């Protein structure tokens, strides 16, 4: 959870290669098997946004941005 205008850092890790998709911001990030990565973004859109593993079409987390 963050406020609009905040800088948000999201840590990503996976046992298998995966593409993470942050809905609402339409951002995709590939993470290698056994890898760790992070994304940083400006929280300019408000709402509740799913973070999905594209290959599985499975939500793994949610990002909530308050006005």
C-alpha cells in the first residue's frame, strides 16, 4: 500500500523463469529462474492493481495506491 505520488519499490523472486505483469500500469518484468529483481515506479494511478505471473495467469500480489 502506498500513496499517490510515492515512489514504490517492489521485490520479485521466482524459482522458475517468469514474466510479472503489473496491471493498471501495464508494466512487465522478466525474472530468471532462481533470480531476484526489483522494480521502482512512481505511484501516479490510484486503485488496487494485480501483479500477475503471465505464464500462469495467476495473481501473486496486489498493489494498492491511495489518493
